[in-house]
């Protein structure tokens, strides 16, 4: 177990973060599905009469990679909608944190090998144990926040699930079924309609000949720039370094160094934290953060129906104070010592 004291005193505090992210560039979140579009023009004029065939593969049409979507039941109807899965946000934050907080020799410690690779699993456990034994490697912080089930017998323990929980809201648009294709509107009679989309074409090149790869022409749907999504983060029993890390995530999102979704190498997924709000709720006898002086005790919450109101103390965390907590990351990542060798 990497830290058996994480929940030794139960849950005594919760840090809540609300982000509204603005898409500075188009964003691609695929779900592995292929749908079809058709060009009904009687001539060879490109993009003359386009129609998207939602969930219907047509031998006379062209396949396009679908944008991530889900379903809900409304009355007697099953409606589909686009949203950014929390796993995409979580994966982006985790990848950035590993690259910047973990010594490169310990990357294998956080990537479990296939179950049929007995030697790889043994090496992985050794590397992981060495990383967790030294606090300043960053492994303990990553495992604590994002979860780590290195031992299957401990997979259901609370601390292995990770202290960070992420939720996202669906895109809030309505009546946005047409898809933009190079300035031409592609109609669709069904499917999601809650976000502006466009269909892009990607043509990967051979890295040696610089010619188009065979079958390399890909059409895919993407969220258009200018759209916004709402993300809610919850950190249980937060540490000072957790707040500092959230501040770094915000900085990197705004700088374009932390991107969401696929195809970031060709400019997709740049976000901006357009709005942000933070609260810390804690029991009266909860351990105080070292940076407690940066907090501001307040009676009312931005969440008027919060179940913690009147039970726990509430502290507002001004966004500009988060970078001050970054200094506490040194306790977990100072030096990034190479512990891969005995």
C-alpha cells in the first residue's frame, strides 16, 4: 500500500474546483465509432449536397470517425448528446503530471504491463516499490491523486481509487445538427445537436517518402473552436501540494501546453480556463493546510444546495492564490531522485 494514512482519519475535507473551458482550437474526442456521410451531387462538384447518416454505414458513402456521444431517455424517446468524458480530462491531467513530476526512469512504474507478461509485471512491481519508498520521486503524489492498484488484493481499497474525482457536463447547445465542412453545411436528420461541429480531413504522410500513406485519408468530426465545457474536480482530503498542482494545470491549459483530446500534434485540443471557482470544505477538527492563511472563510457557497452547508466549514480559495501552493510540491518531487537502481 503506498500510503495507508490517506484515509486513516476518515474523510475530513474536500476541495472543489469548477472550470469552464473554452476551446481555442477544434477538439477531437473519438469513441471508436464510424458513421457515414454522402455527397448527393449529380456532378463531381465537391461538397455540393452533403448529408450525414448517423449510425448508418452506407456502402455508397464515406466513413467518418464519430465524435464522442452518449444517450439519455426523455419520456418515450432515446436522445443522443455530445460530451467530453471525464476520463479524457483525467488522462490529460495525469499524463502531464507524470511527465513533469516523475523522474523519467520511473515512468514504467506507473504503466502496468500486460497480464501475460510475467517478467514485466515483476519488474514493474520492483520499480513501483522503489518509487513509492522515496517521497520525493513524485510517485506517491500521482498514486494518491489518480489511484494505483498495483496489488490486485488492494484494488478495492479507498486510497487505491485515488483522491481526485472528475465530472463533466454535456455541451449546452440546442438545435445544432448541421456540420460545417469547409464552409459548406452538411445536414443530418438525427443524432446529437448540442454542440457546433465540423468535419475535418487528415491525410497522414509517410515519414520517409513524404507521400500520402495508403488508405491514410481520414475524415473525422470535431468540436468547433469557441465552444465551452464545464468540468468539476473534487479532491478528497486535499494537501497543500494538491492545490498547487491545480494551479499548475490551469497555467498549462492557458499556455496551450496541456491539451484535451486527440491530435494535439496537429493543433487540436487547446483550451483556456475561461472561468474558475474553488472551495474548501472541512470538518472543524480537520488538519489545517500549511497555506491556510491563503484561504478566506465564508458562510455562503456558490453551491446553494451543497449538502455540506451548515455541517462543515467553508473556505473560498481565490484563484490567484493557487500558484502560492506550488512551493509545497517540492516535498513530493524535490530532486526527482533516480531510484530505479538499488
